[in-house]
C-alpha cells in the first residue's frame, strides 16, 4: 500500500506523508478492530531512528553557522509558543490549566518531514534548509523535556520555578553528556569493524541504546540521541571509513527513516476517527488558530532580532517558517501519552489528532505552491554549471582517496594505481580550471547576486569558522591569552556578518 501511495503522490505532486495519512483514513472503517498507534512504539523505536538519522546527516559546521536562530526557535520560541497556545486554549475553550499546557507543548512541536521532502524537489538556500532541519532536531527533544516536566507537575501537584529550572537543566545537560559519552565511545569500536553488517548493528545499538540509557538515568533520551548522532556522523564516519561502508551505512539509515515515517503517518490516518473529529471540529479549528497565532508571535519577533547578533533572516524565509508549521508523529504520540486520569483526555486527543490532520492536509498540500510563490529557489544556469563542476571535483577526489587506501592495503599494484589515478587527475584539473574561471569573474558579469558568489561566501564562512574554532581551542588549551584572541574573534565575527546567505 505504501508503494502505491508513493507512486500516486509522485504523479499528483502531493507530499508523501500527506498521502499516507489520507490513505489511512478509510482503512479504519474496514478493520474489525482498531490497530491503534502505540505511543511507546513511536517514542522508543521510531523516534530514536528518525532523530539519529537526522543527526548523522547534519553537518556540524553548517549547524554551528546557523545555531543562533535554531537555538532561538527551538528554545525560547518553543516555550513562548507553548504558553501562547495554552493561554488561548484556556480562555477560548475553557480547558483546565494543566490540560491547556499539555496541548500547548504538543502543538508547539513542529514536524518538518513534509518541508524537507519539498526541499529535495525545489532547491532552497542551504542556510534556510539547515535552520528548518536544526529546529526540528532540537524541537523534538525540547518538546519531550517540557512534556515530562508538565507530567511531573500533574503527578506531584506542584513544582516551583527553581525546581523546574533545576529539573530542566538536569534533564537537558544530562542528556547531552550521555550522548557525548556514548557517541565518542562508539567511534573506536566502529573504526575496528571491517564488516558492514557489524557496523550497521553498532549504529542501531547506539541509536536505540542511547535513548534507553538516557531514559534509565532520568535524563532526556531524545537529547542524548541527537548528540550521539551528531558526534558519530561528524567524527565517526569521517575516520578511516571506506567509501562503500559509508554509503551502505547512510543508505541503511535513510531507508530506516523512510520506513519509520511510512508506518507512523499511515497509522496516524488509521488512528483518526472522522466521526469523533466532526463532533469536536469547532475546538479543533480553534486549536489550529491558536498554534498559528503562537507561531506568528514567535517567528517574526524573534527572527527580527537576529540581525543584532547574527546574519539577518530574510522576511520570505520567515514566511516559510511560519507557513510550514506542520504537525506530525511526535504530536500524536505525546497526545496518546497523556495521563490516563487526566480529565477530558479523549477530547484532548481528538483536538490534537484533528489539528495534525488539518496541518498535514491543509499546509502539507499547499507547501510546494508556497515555496514557489515565495520565490525562494533561484537556481540559475550558471549555478547549475558550477555545481556540475563541483560534483566532478568532489567525486574525482573521493575516488583518488579510495585508490590511496587500496594501494596502502595492497589491493592494487602500483602500476595500475598510477594509471587509474592519472585518469581522475585529468578530471580534477579540468574542473579546477573551469571553476577558477567562474570564481575569477567580476561581480558585474553576473546577473544580480548570483549563486556562484553566494557559494564563495559559503566557502569563506567555513574558513572563518575554522579560524574562530582554532582560536577558541587555543584559549582552552592555554596556548593564547583571552586578551590576545578577543580582538581577532571580534574581527572574524564582523566578517561573518558581512557575508551573504548561500
């Protein structure tokens, strides 16, 4: 069935996850008994898979260059949005405070699977894509932490502000430490494994085991998996890993993530009872309005202030971040995880399910149109030529690196090695020559602010971030004094702010 939906959505140009939910809706009527979306299955199996896959595919250097807006949206942004939604639901629907805050946290969470799927078809600036992916990566963890804190308030009856902050720091920082320790411990084990299947099993154990260790220690398992995925993806995969093993590993996790999303969104459609939703439709529409208001009052004010300490976020990007405020699997799982003794629990679950359905169908179907309408994709012919040359350069150099490994391990004789290497060297030389000609053009030769110049700015940004990282490391190791370094860091920050978005 999932294959049929995939083929149909591709033909109709509809987001795959939206198609899965719509396909699941009529199945409920055909079943003799409900299947049900088990929240423990989503939280303990599917969620770690999705988070770990996102973590190992996230470039820390890009994440670091966009960390400030991501941190604003996933931290203060999610908190403010939760409070606004809770207040609107409290006074608009008359919900008890505890129920309103539960729903506020659930509906403040974003699921950008649909947005990322659209980005794969319609190229957008890479910084925008990184912000979207980064917000989701940390927003999931933040939602779970906040949900657990509210559950503690409900079960104990009280929680002071000081206790809440202490608990929040313990859960978050503890999760970071667990992820760092297990992520780094897995790297030496991974480098000693030469069997692709053993490597796959190690990463599966790392993803699922890190989540369970975090939960067992009373810290955030989601935060732990995020950090473990980032550490392993950026430091483990890059150390003495053959190209074939790396491709096998990344392909496996891409398929695992795709499979998890397929089951989740299909089960969301199966789980939704249209008759119940119809009865609670006014409350659902008010909840949709509430989370959109919460998103508006966080996206625009917070990102407008980014210009004071980081590169400004274009207004069109802010529009997309607001309009792409889609709800998904974690919201459903958290709704089903609401305490069994919570008054009006069934109505609250119906409100969340209805909001997710409206979000996936309404915003999901209009998302490709919105991306095109906002004119975010400016992929010129010149930029296509540059990317083709970059692809030629990257692939040729990667093949040369693999040849070096084959020669070192004795698989290839030197004569054959040199012949093959020279073939790739010709490709590298021609690509480098053509790229040099593009990059040496005067700015007035390009049509406006061309993507080629933006790519140069992206390269300069990586170099400046490397300089800044080296200076911070020199301070940490007491090689240079802070007084000596601060002036240089300030100068680097000023140069970073002058670079345009890639």
